[in-house]
C-alpha cells in the first residue's frame, strides 16, 4: 500500500458513524482523507440486514443501532445531506409494558423514575444508580423494574453506572421513535459513497505511531504516513494494546480506563402472522422486545429483541447460542405467532472482534474532567467514537458529534488545550500549513 503524503493528508481509522462523520467534514474542508476500515462494509455497530420472513416483502432488521430519538440533530443533518428519510416505528422506545408484573403500569414506572431522578439530584457527589435505588423506599417490584430498565438501556449493572441514567428512565413520555427508511445502514452506506475512493475496506490497523515525519499508520500489510489521524475505533479496541499498538500517555490511558464498557445483544424472530405494534420488557431476563412499522407503514412480521448488561448475557448463555433467550421470549409473548421454520438471528456484540462490546456508560467513579481528557488529542492523534461524546454517550448521535468535533480539531477549528500534552512538540494542527 502506498499513500501519498501531502501536507493536508489525514487518516481516519474506522468507518463507523464517528469515522464517516469525521471524514465527511474533513473532506468538506478540503483535506485529503483516507479511511481505514477492518470490515468489508462501512457502518460498524450500525448494521441492517434483510431477512426473508416468508411474507410478500422481506423485512429489514437492525442488528445494531435501531432508534433515532429526540435531539439527534447531527444525525438529521447527515440524513438531509444524503437525502435519506426517517420513518416512525409506530411504537415508543421510551414506553415498555412489564411482562412479569403487568399490574405495575408504565405510568407507575414513570412516576417512580421521576422520584428516583429527583433523589439522584439531591444526593451529594456522583452516586450510582444502585445507591439511589437502595434509598428509594418504594415497592421492591417497582424498584426492580427501574433497575432492569436502567441495566437494559445502559447495558451495564446498576452499581456500575451513574445515577444520571435515571433521568433517562424518567422520560417515559411516548415520544416518537424513528429509524432510517430502508434501514439505518443506508446512512453509513450513503456517507461512504460520497467518500468514494477514500475508504479502504478490509484494512485492519495494528499500529499508530508518531515521529518527526508525522503519524504512521500500520495495517496488517503496509504502512503509510499522515499529517494527522482520527482514531474512530471502538473503546475496547483503543484501550487494548494487543489489538492496537498506540503509544498513549498515562493520563489518556487512565481517562479511557474510567469508561465502562456496556454489553448488549439483539435477537430477531420471524413471525407467521403480522402483529400489532408493541413493546414489552422482561425484568427477570433484562431484555425487552418490540414489533414496529416498516418503511411501507406495515407492522413488520418480526419480533425484535434487545438484552442489556454483561450479567444478563451470561445468564442467558448467549455466547453459546440463542436458545435460552428464544425460550424466555416465547414465554412472555404467547400473543405472537412465531415461525418455527425460520431461524432466529442472534447478534452478540462482545464476540465481534471489531466491536468487542455494545457501547459505553458513565461510571460513578469518573472524575469530572474525564470527558475532556477522553477527547483531548495526543500530538496529532485525535479521538472520536460514541464513548467520546459526553452528552450522547453510547448513541449514534454521540458517535457523529464526536467525529465532527475531532475533524474540527484537525482542521484547527476546535479547542487546542491538547497542546500542553503533546507527545511530539513539532506537531501542529494541519490548518496551520506544512510543518
Ligand atoms: P463503530 O460503529 O463501532 O465504528 C468503529 C469502526 O472501526 C467499525 O466499523 C469497526 O469495524 C472498525 N474497526 C475496529 N477495529 C479496527 C481496526 N483495528 N482497524 C480498522 N478498523 C477497525 N444507538 C442509537 O442511537 N440508538 C439505538 O437504538 C442503538 N441501539 C444499539 C443497539 C446495539 C445492540 C448496539 C451494539 C449499539 C446500539 N447503539 C444505538 C449504539 C450505536 O450503534 C453506536 O453508538 C454507534 O454506531 C457507534 O459508532 P462508532 O463510529 O463510534 O463505532
């Protein structure tokens, strides 16, 4: 592989939404961009697939990110740029009925969630969700429902995540939940097409190093030199020196170490009879499932499932297969006509070598300045990804925002507090011209 080095040559590592957003902005600012992507597709944890359900039209399932929620402004901007539309799923991500304790209503959970969020605000320091739930003094079944809701959504156990997660739980209004018409994958595909020629698929980056010439990116087959690099790889890859050789100062490794890695899985089960829209949560199994409208405005004949937290995934033995989850699902959905002839589709993100997990969560032990340190560049190496966005951590919107901010820093529009921590004193933002 030979990559010509120009004064404005930037490498982006990873073609998930963070990397694609960064590359799009860098290209718009006139930078010469090369994107290295390990997979044979763009999108990373956005992964739509078409499945045959035996019905007239095949269904598009989301094996990764699904819901486009309120406040996804950056994502909406990219959708407008690429001419893509959102569709309403006809159900609400925020409102889930309880499978095992139907006497507890979604209103009960919303009210208790509001009280828990208020208590979280009143407690000193940064309590965990578990600290707050223990002090709540509500009906134990209701508290357990709140715990399950937080653990599923944040994909970590309640004692490992900050109580700020309860504010999310408290938002039980039936706000619309959307997805991209035809599948979320269409957004990375469209961004990738706009960057045509710049993306190198099937290139696994193994090493990033800096010296007086610039930043060297080494893949499994070759090396290339750049003026700056945006590392838009998953957290678990960035902080594993065996996966990626990257010389990081102690403050950076420490900041990355404070982030909690969530684990989640998805399950898709074809249905013989198209259902009504629905959303039901299993407190016991730490999963929820739903049926939703497709781009044609019909309810797709597929049951979608999401399980969150490492302990839930272990209890359901998902790394061995879907059987336990399928059984638990059938038990709580006797209303649905499952198709025994068509296989379940299980996606367990911790077993994916290029993701190694679902998404990040905030630990209660995280220092206040951690978010800033996470994004702070090291020399000419910049960082982006869902884990790096303080406000929309773990979400598609967070990935896009962080990618765009990393691009701004490369261009020289962003904050430059990193300079005091540079490992290479000769390294200057690309905007400033040649070294
Ligand atoms: P990624 O998408 O992981 O991109 C990183 C890229 O780096 C990947 O393409 C990967 O292949 C590549 N890569 C890895 N290692 C290397 C290497 N060594 N060399 C080169 N390339 C490499 N978000 C929402 O907003 N709504 C949801 O409903 C939602 N649901 C989710 C459900 C699940 C099960 C999961 C797992 C995630 C969900 N998310 C959701 C989160 C969303 O998917 C992520 O926040 C977002 O897609 C992450 O984008 P990213 O660019 O940071 O990382």
